[in-house]
C-alpha cells in the first residue's frame, strides 16, 4: 500500500528539472493523491465541453499562474477552484519535472497528498466530472506512438475505454514511476498528440 511517507521520501530524492522558458506562460497543476475507500488514487478531471481550449480532454486540476503566484500556490488554488478540494502547503510532497506544452505553457506538476476527500464538487464552467482513478490502473506501461509531425514519440496511457494523452499522460507516467516504483523516469521529451498542439 502506497503511503504518504513513501511518496514524500521518493520525491525528496528527485533531482528535479525545471524548464527555463520565461517567455512562455507559467502554469501549476496538482498531481493530487487521494484515498478512495482506502485505495490510493489520482484525481483526474474531464474538462468541460464548452471550454475554448482542450474541451472534453482529461486533465489534472491546474491552470495559468496569477501574477506573483508560485506553482505550488497556483496548483492549490486551482485544486480548490476546480473541484472544491482545499489543501494547505503542508500537504505538498514535492514537485515533478516541468513539462513544456505545445500550447505555450511551462507546466509545473505539484504533488499534493489529499487522503480521503469526501464528495468532490466540480466547477461546472470548467470541469465536466472529477474521478479518483486507482494508482494501480495508472501505473502501467505507456504506449508510444510515432507520428509524421514530430521526431519524438507521442505518449499515452490506457484509461477506462480510451486514452490519457500528454501532457497529462507524461506527468502521470513520471509520478507513477517515481511514487509507485521508486524509478526515475524523464518525460519532458515525450510528445503530445497533434490535436493538443493548439
């Protein structure tokens, strides 16, 4: 059984890689570990269908940083705004590698331990639904797909009856390898599907 202490210890040893891209927009996302009936899970959302960008896609709670906001502050704010889950800086266990998205963001994944959450309340304008997906279902071998538009492989993970795509898939892959297996995997080089480039 994965515990808070185990995840914290494995993240503490991570030689994190930051992306020095100040010309891009900065974003913080919450890699939020919950316990659903005692089973460790990761909080994933389905973006609302009416959003201008990436409508209907799987995502981690997160978004663009406000002026003067750190990635940790932004991730915690977005977690509260998107699904009504309030957590404090003391619940942050660490930060994963930055991932530069094709849509022009430096995405900083912030690992938050939420434990048992009770009912989640998705913000209707942004989130169609929130899911607590067991880590055992996400800690799987990724599928790498070759596309003519890029020299890098597109990464995706099976999820329910479809696929979890990068950038979310890349972040989830790195988290699961580090937290669940104690393995260091880099994912910044992994590509997004072309539909997510906008």
